[in-house]
């Protein structure tokens, strides 16, 4: 399967930028989720790779083939990119059976393909199976009803699955009636003679036709045999072989989604694109289908690109998460890296359920490399970085990055055809949960200095401990059996914690708190960037 590369890909309508200068490499056999809030540009990105949307500028490569290049005027249409697309809507034909729905796209394929002698190929496969009559008889004997009569329809299906053959070959195999104990040595010899004669006339070992001394290739459609083998192959992968004669209305939502997946897989696409394919399913079925998609990715070896706004789906399915906001790539990393080491406040807030706790603090670097903090209306704390930190140097590098970005925007603005971005990029406005909420629209923008920091504390690192340094009060509790999500009031602030076990908490109960772990995050409030991670000691 191919690698997908996006270079400086941009899509805008007027001054609205859906995707802004996106650079991205999706590796072979990756499962990448495009994640972000509604309107962030994830579906537009997916559609541009698939060829359903034309970028304003940039370059897209699938494997060694450039499918779009604005500078060179290249734009290969979607049907030539050999990709599959799975939509939120199953889009199944209601008047067609499951088999017909899967086969429909295959019957319309007409492209350059090898030429085969299918008659000889089928004869060789039959001769091979008939040489093991006891295996065929065993399959057939399983298809007798209570009265001992052989069920032909059931037998055909069993033969298809047992020997991985088409229904047409299975019908020929059934016609030998091996269950009757007949001597079929003459029939086997006739099949072998047919194969030998065909090969003598000039075929490769896999029955491809030879022309002008080399395997023949021509523009043709798939044969009924090829279509049937493809349909049976994908139906086994998604476990819907038993539904082939049913109509979509006779299937559950999950079964319909499996049919849609099978239809997409049948043409053997190089890449499979999925745009929120599970959003129409209920919560339990959605969870089951996640497991199925994981298995499908492993079995097919395909590259999957999956759009979702559900961060839990992204975390559980992906090998890499591509998190986008306002058309701009925020982070592209493995799920646990995105969760544990987010690039900025937006990423930290978007990924994680329950949401992360943000705590504003004033901080100064201490001589030993730690950071002294004042937070939560008078609480003092010491932040100890996991790695050596020179805070002044970090701020200098931040200012340099900002200057380089400003210079790059100025240079871009001088280019012909430049369109200024109307949906401006801003530092993420994080939310701090309080008992008495304030109206942010009435508050003046604060003047920030390098002492203005933000702590990010995941709920699992908030520890209830009788000897804890901080006093709080249970403001809310939601037990779910194996764990409880709790809200703890500290002054006017509300902190979210997760307590594992079946402990019951009473509202108003007084508790003591600590902050545990070495993955507490320290952010720069002005830029929103994560400075580092470390441990927090409450004083």
C-alpha cells in the first residue's frame, strides 16, 4: 500500500481558509484519524486526498504518483486514484440484495488488466479439489436436513467457503455428486487434459495468456467469475456471507455498515477513506464496530484515513492522530503522545475524557531548575520539570518562532494572488470551571507576561489522600461501577478527578487532595504552547 504525502496543501473560499498550508505524510499501512471540531477542515482534507475536492494550491502524492499539483496543473480524478470511500450514510441500493450491492461497483470497472484462460483456470481448480473427494463429501454431509435430504443451496454456500471458490465453480463441483460414491477418475482426467492442452497452446503458470512472447494485458471488464470471487472474499472479511440474498431493509444498522465496507473493499483500493462511518450507530454497536475496523485494518493491510470529531474513536482506532483546528495542523502523533504530550492548550483540551483541568498560575524559575508557582487564590506549589528546563531560553525560542512565522506571513502576503485569511488564528481560549462562572465577554483582555503560566492536570492525576496538602469539597460525583468521576470544589474553582474503584462520595464531603504523577503539563499562557511536563508539589 502507498504512502500519502501532502505538501503545502491549502483550500480556501474567498477569505475563509478550510485548510491552511497543510504538510502531512501518511505512512504505508497506517490508520490515521483526522480529528477536530466541526468546521475545522478534516473532511475537506479527506476529500482533497480522495479527489472529491480540488485544493486551491499545493501538491498531493499517493505512492509514487502525483495526483494533484497546482503548479504543474495536475489533477487526477477520483475514479483514477484507486481509493475507496466510506460515507456516514451507507448509500446502499434498497432494491438490490447484499450480493448485488457489493458487486455493483465491480461490474462497472473497465481498465487495463491481465488476460486469463478462465476455463482452464477453473478446470485446474476443480481437478485439484476432486483429488480430495473425502473433503468434499465431508462438507456435503453437513448439509443434509433432518430427513437426510441434501440441501443444494446450503451445500453450494458451504463449498464456496470451504474451498474459497466462486458460486459458479461450486455449482460445477456439486454437480459431480461425490456424496453418491461415484468413480470420477475419468472426469478428473478430462479436466487435466483440458488444462494440459491450454498450457500447451501457450499460458503462464497462473493461466495468463501469452501474446508476442509476454503475458497479455488488455482493457476489459471483470468476468462474472472474478466478480463473484471478489464479493465472496470481502463478505468473509466483514462476516456477512450469510446475508448475501437479503435486502438492506432486512439488515440492522451494523450489518448495513458491514455491507458498505465490503462494497468499498471489493475493488481493492490502495487507500480506504472513511468519513464518520459509525456516527449513525448506537453507542454499543459503535464500540463493536471499532473492534471490527481494527481487525479489518490488520487483515487487509490497507492504509486507512478516518475522519471523526469523537476523540475517543480517534484514540482507540488510530496509529496516528492528525488534530486540526481552524484549518491548521495542531499535532500529528501517536494517540498516547497526543494525550500525554500535547503541543498546546487546544490539543490538551480536545483530547481526553473527562476533560483536563486547567489552572492559571504565576510562576518564576528557581535556581535549581524548578518553577515556583502561586495558584488557586493563594496556594503555593513547586513544579519540577521531568527534563532540565531553562525557562528564559524557552521564552527566547518562543519569540524567535513567532518572529519567523510573522516574517513568513509577510513574505506570503507579497506573493501574487495572495488572499488574506479571514478566519484568523488565535490562541485557544481555554475554560476554567468555577462554582460562580464569569461572563468572559465582559472581561478585558489581560496583559500577559512571561510569569503567566497554565497548569494542565489530567483527572487521573488528582489524588484524594487523607494527608493531602489541599483541602476541597465534593461538589459532584458520578459513579459508573469501576470508577467515579468527581467534581471537587477548591474555593471558587472546580477540579475534575477520576477515582478508580466503587467508592461512594457524598456531596459536601470534605476531602484532602494531592497532585500525583510526572506528566503534569506546564503551558505558556501567551502562546498556548506546552513548555514541558513534570511533577507538581503542593506546599
